[in-house]
């Protein structure tokens, strides 16, 4: 049975059949008879549906694989290739290339290859803006017309960026979230942020210490890096400081100490085309201040501070200069809070004048020797003088001494970009310092534990030091690697004069004992100590260090930094101080960064320990200790003719202490340029320095000593430890131009077994009770610094510091064992806890601009006048800084001093 397909035209619109009389019939199977028929069949409707679907699928495949590629080939597009070089023809790799369509604003981005070439294809014909940005070079921009024909190879030569400051070997990684230098918990204070904060003039270091980790600090406190050289000081005008960076690149091998205990300071430079500067005056007076918590009357205070700065071109366009100076005239008072040493009744509460004078001068000259080389010469002069030092709290007015210090420091920096990939910086520093503190004591000092310290102060020392430092640091950048390496040599010649305690000191364990001896002539003091001999010594200290570090981009979203550092000093026989460092950063998304790091950080033997070991050797200076002496003449009746001396020394097996620090954290951008980070860190210190009397009386209860030729042998040993952990939450960012802030909350716990290199244990033969909370163990710490732009051109800055109480030691005040001190039974070190501290400082300022500028930008304009009011401790909270832990003292458990109450400071600054 056959049927003719009548509706051919139903399929013609699909293009499946030819149109016209040449159309042929389909050969379809006879589904019922199983025979094949030409052009006729009687299929079921299901069979026709299958046929239709098959034909449609074949048509779609034909369009996809045949017609669509033909249409694409027919579309007109363009391409471009280029090569990026420096002015000398050197190939520049890993350079960002951006092409922006001027009509649609769409962007295409790529980076140059190892040979400096780049390629961009599939470009719609039109006008484009080509932008090329390379670190250290002037930005390149050019309009490019793209047609259908391939452009010839573009040869682009970049010019070195105009040198307005020294060439730095440290690559600028401010916008690279994977860089180890852009960790969120780092803090950067630039000049604008700095000017808005309520900082006490000439006291920047306490602010820096607020945002550092005391557990990571070395034996000499926070590490200060000035213009790339570690081991510096803050003896410079504050107006000469351009930026302060805290905790930048925590695991950098370039520096000896971790970032959490390091502050990097960059000084200002002049401008090559214009002059700029400022002049400011600050004033404080007790008439505006609240009364100190331990003063019966408001202490006298009159503080004036003047600072000026000027920068500009030097010798045409090839150089620039900057000069800054400041003078502090501080007539303040110290508050004495003790018991009367004469009448022995009632407290002594006095305001004792303690004036200070400080002068700082900073000079900087800089020349561009060539387009790729700069030379900078810095000079700093410091002159400090003060009176009535050491007075306050339990120290009576007669304890006052005078001091003076002068410092000259010259620094020469030669920076060169030897090629686009290689940079080098050579630094030479020459420093001369003289200082003197105290006077020859006219008689003995009297110290009643936890009650008062009276009589002439026994502090009398001086120093003449000359130091010469050489440092060379280089950076090599190629492809995915940035290699940083360098070395430092430090030499310090010291002439020391130390006649401290040449008048002698009587020690009493309690007020009752003192009264019995002085009033009733019963009993005797616990101890009399006096030094005699030649108080002068000269010695040389040398330190050498070297490092190498490679920061590599392992993946587009993963960076790895590997470093190794070596430190050596001549005062210790230790040549094993290799310190590996590691840091990595990973970005799972554009707004999230995961960081982790680990490192070893070595520390040096402090100069004071070496000085004591050389002076107190029993030959040059003899320390004589007399137990139960007569009073007031310890040698009355010739009871003691030639007692064995006490000496100080450094243990022969002492080695450099080191910290092991590890951390891991996550950083999240909550909005543009504003980040939150959460980090966990673990720290362990090994071979820390402690002081121990290795010749203390034997624990048998007798007065016998291991070496009868000596009394006490104070030996510096490297046997102490510290361990702890911390959880840190950090906020850094702002809200447009109206708010900028940095906040940090730290929850931590630190334990150690020594209070420092010059702290004796209670029992020299049993160190286990020394294990306890570290002196800096404040479990909770909250710090914040920020500025906010207010309506009508006002600006407010604030600094908030809050922390839980620090531990303090509890002792009996007596020393029946005859070694150092004694604690009550069952009491270990640092058992007590002081109250918490809270301090809020506020600055309110108003800027009047002499040129047109927005309200938010007036403080940045070149000519303006700013008036400010600062309130330190604005909430007038009593922050005690000392708790008496002597059980025998009538003041046990009470504070003997407090930080200043609320004080007001007025200032005016003119900038141009």
C-alpha cells in the first residue's frame, strides 16, 4: 500500500527539500508490511515526529559547525603587539598593560612577558587609550587607533620616575594584597594622620609602644628603624618625620626583631620645584589641668613647645633640602607620696619641680646625581637637660639629680637603580654621644622597703660613645621573584664612667626596723652596700648581620616569602645565630586574604650587662656588702676590715636569646580600602637573659657560700624563657575622606620566669617559683587611633588605650637567707594584679585655609592656619603605675604613683 506525500511545501520552509519540479519523493518504509516504497508510505504519526526531530537536529549542527564559524571569520577585528623597555633598552617583564576602549570604556589587561613583549587580540576597531604602569617609571599613556589590519610592533620606552626622594630598594607594594608588607594589622601614620592625633609633643615613643607587642621586644625595648637602618633613636624633631610604620612585614629577614616590636620611621625631604614648611607653638599650664590623684594640690606645670620646618629646592632642580628644629621648655613637677623619714609620722606629699629642656635639630640635603642615582646627607643634633630626676612616688626630694645628654648623628645614603631590575642602597652613619647623670654622693642612701628612699642619690655615671655603622641593601626583581639581600656592620667605641653607690646604701626591711635603729638605737639595718675603686672602663662592641630574602609569586593568588638572617656580636661566644623566616599569603577571592608566617628572631646582650661585667670585676670596682652593719657608720669600731667583694659577670656558656614566633590569620575587606583581620599568634622565647647569684649562701641554712673569696656573684645567664599566645582583631580603614582609623583588640596570655636581665630570683637555688605571669601580661588590650572630619571645617582626633591590670610581685621586704629577697610562703612571682588602665585623648582642630579648598581638604592645602585643643586623659581616669608589694610596708597593696590626670594643651600651626 502506497501513499503520496502531498504536503511537501510544509517542509520547504525548513530548507529540507528542493523547491520546484525537481523535488523528489522520500523513500519511507512501510511500517505495516515491512516493505520499502518510493515516495509513499502509511506511517504512524509517531514515526513522522521522530523524522522531524532528526532533521531539525541536523540543521542545528550544520549552523553551529559550518555557518557560525564562517560568519565569525567574516567579522572585522584588530590586534596589537608591543614591547616595553627602559630608556637603556632593558626589557621590562611583569609590567601591567591596560587598553581602554574610548567609546565603551571596556578594558583589556595583560602583563609583559620575560622579553618585555605583550599582545592583545580580538579588538573591535576604534580608538583606544593605552596605559602602562611600571614600578619606578613614569606612567605611559597614548591614544591608539585600531583597525582591521594588524598593527606593527609598538616599541615603548619608559622613563624613570622623577626623583623627589631617595630611590628605595624596597619595592612599593601598597596595592598588592599578596605582598608581605600589606598585612592589615600593620599601622601606617602619615603626616596628615599624624597631625590630626592628640599626641604629646616630643613624646612619640609612648604612642608607638602602645601599638607594639611587649612580649616580642628585645632587651632594649621597641626596635626603631630610621631611614632603613635598625637600632636608631627618636632623637629628632617630630616635624621631620614623614611616616611611621608599625608591624610592617612581620617576618622580614631584613630586620632583627619581629614587626610587632618594630617601628620604621621615614624622614621628610625637600621639594625640587617649590618651598614648603610650617611653624607651630604648643602650650600647657596647670591652671587648666585636673589634680593628680596622689597630690594634695595641683602640681605646677608650664610647658611650651616650638617647632619649625622648611623644605625646598637646592642648587636648581638637581637637589632639595629640609631643615627642622624644635625646643621644649617643660617646667613640671613630680609628686612624692611616701612616709616622713625624719619625723617618722604621717605621709609626705610634695610637688617637687622637675624642669626639662630639649632641643632637636634635623638637616637633610639631597641631590640627584643622575636620573638613576641619589645622594642624601642627614644630620641630627640633640641636647637634653633635666633636674630633679628620680624624685617621685617613694623617692624623697633629696634623691633629685641632674642629667644632660648631647648627640650628633650624620647619615649618608647613596641610592641607585643600577637597572630596572636591580637597586642598591648604601648607608653610612657616624654618631657621637656624651651623657652625664647625677653627682658625687655626699653620704649614704637610706632605703626602707615599700616606705621611702631618702638621702643623697647614689646615681652618678657618664658615657662617651662613638659609633660607626655601614649597611648595604640590594633588591633584584625578575619575573615572579623579588630578591632582597644585604649586610650591616656596627662598631661602637665606649668610654664609661660609673661611680654609682660610691656613697653607700643602707637597706631596711620595714618601717618598724628603721624606727628601732634610728630612734631607739636597737638592732641594725639588713645590709650596707658600697662600691669603691676606679669607675672608668673603655671597651669595643661590634655587631655583624646579613640576610637574604626571596618573595615569589607561586600562583596568581599565592605568594611565598623565604628568608634567612645571621647575627653575630663580639660580647658573646655564639656563632650559631641563623634565623629562618617564612611568610605566605593566599587570596581565595578579591576581598579575602589568608596569611601565615613563622620565624626565629635573635637578640643581643645589652650594653649595660657587658659594662657591669667589666667594671664590677672585683679589681677595677669592688662592691662591699656588710650584713647587719652599725648605723650610721657601717665601719664603726673596725668590725669589718676587708670583707670579700661582690662581682658581676656574664656566664661563660651564655648564648644569644631568641624568639620563635608563628601566626595565622584571615583578612577581609568590608568596604573599599577598609579591612578587618583576625590573627592567632604563638610566641616562645628561649635562652632569655636572667640574673642569678651563683654564690648565694647554701640552702642548708648556714651562711656558707660556694666560693668564700667572694660575697655575691651576680651572673648573667641565658636560661630563662617566655611563652604565650594572642588573638588579635584589627580594624584599619575609613569612610571616604571623613573618617580614618586604626583599632586593635588583643586577648593574650604570657608566662615567663624572670622579670628582666637585672632581676634576681627569690631563691637562687630553686627557680621553679619564678614561673608566673610576665610583667607585661595584660590579658585584654584595646587601642584605637582615628580622625573624623566634622561639619563647619572642624576635625577631631582621638587615641584610646585600655588594658586590664598588670601583675606585680609580692615580697616580705626582708632577706633572712642573705641572697636577694624573700616572698611569703606559697607565693610565687607576680601573684598580685594591679587595676586596669583607661586613657582617652582627644584633639579638636579647626583649619583656616588661605586658598580655595574643600572642607575635607583644607588641612592639605599649601597655606593654612590650624588651631587645636588637646585633652589628655579627657575622662580623668586614675591610672596607677606602681603597686607596693612589700608585705611589711604600711602601704602594702596601695599605689604609690599615678599617670597625669586630665591636662589641656593649646596649639597653633601655620603651614605653607
